[in-house]
C-alpha cells in the first residue's frame, strides 16, 4: 500500500515539475494545487533522496581535512553530476541506507512551526476549502460562506471571508456594510468567549462548593436575589469578603474580566468565604429586613 501511495506522490511531483517547466511558474505553485506543498505534509511525507545522500557524502569526502576557507562549496559539488549519473542501483540503495543511519543518529525534533508557517498554512488551507466549496457549488448547486479568524494571540492573521454566491456576498455587504468588521467581531468573540463564559461559571462553582462545605449539605444551592432568606435564614451562614460593590450573579457583574478575576482570586485565596453565624445574628438580620434594610454580603473579610 505504501509503495503505491508513494508512486502516486512521485508521479504528481514529476507532473508539477513538468508543468513548472512548461508554464514558467514555480514548482511549488502546482504542488499547492495538488495539496502537496504544505510544509507540515512535506515533513511527514518526506523520504530520503538518492541525490541528497550523494551530495551529503560527496561534500564530506571533498572537504575532509580542508580548512574552512578552502572547503569546496556545495554549489560546486552539485554541478559535477558525472559521478552521480554513473551510480548503479545497488550503490544508490547503499547510499540511502547509510544516509538514513546518519539521520537516525540525530535526535528527532518536531518541525519548527513558526508564526509565518502558521499563517502560510492557514492561507493554503483556506484556499483549499474555498476550492472545495466552489466545486461543490458547481456540482450540487449548493451555496456556502465561510469565515476564518485567528483564535490565538501567538500569530497575526487578517480575518478571511469567502462566498460561493455573489448575491449572498452582495447582501452581506449591504446589510453589514462590509464583511471585514463582521469577521473582526467574530475574531474578538472567539478570543473572549472562553474567558467571559468560563470565569463566571468558575466563580459560581466555587461559591456553591464553599456553601456545601460550610453547611455540610452538598445539595445546597446559591441564591443571589433571595440571599437573606435562601442563605442566611435557611443555612445560618453569611458570605464575607465579597470584593465587588454589586451583589449579583457573577455573569451579570459590571467591570469586565478584571472584576471577575478579582472575585475568583478572592474565592481561591479564601478571603471571600462563607462563615457560620449564631441564631442571634439571624434574628438581628430578620429585624433589619423588617425595618426595610437590604442585606448583602459583607465586603470585609
């Protein structure tokens, strides 16, 4: 199976070389069309070349014992192809075997995926998906549109958008004025969603866990709008160290991510915690409520 797959790949690579020679374009231009030009794919697919093995050992042989300034340049070695053309099949196999042993002695490292490579891979993959959607539109008569945005901060990429239907793109441009602002909003949402959604949930989970620990009741639930009745009166506990002027569900707090992170930090450090109170304190709380006071967690630990 592997041999047949390699034969197909070799055929496509030869065709890419032939097309590059005919149309005077870079070889990788056609490899990208064949979806074989990806650096990641080439690293996974690459096999030892007889030419590379011969050049490697020829270079070592030519420069052994020579000073750095007198060493033969690789370009000069590669120009002398007479010796390479005289190699027999057995000699070629022996070169490959020996070269593979040399490579296996080197510690294997993953490919260096830089920000530039990531951007390039995204561009190529987006183009490949675009080609697939165009073909599907022609074949099955369906229409589609796609957005690609950068979801991480370790490399920069301009948002991309593609429509198989010109009418759909025209509608989007009229309705939203321009596609780029929409893709930018999608990108911002992608980056902020996990933080905005996760932190309130995390703080609520910590609060419920703390309430269950102090009341010895794992089914105890957190209440914000009915804090006096559902927490103080019911469980005889109160919350101390709440470090935000608002007393609402964390998902409704004002102040952005920083305010939420401060609450989570206080809960994690136990400066914001539930404490047990006496029956007298519960009665005092009831009197305050009867007088019209609104009871909220104490802000001092």
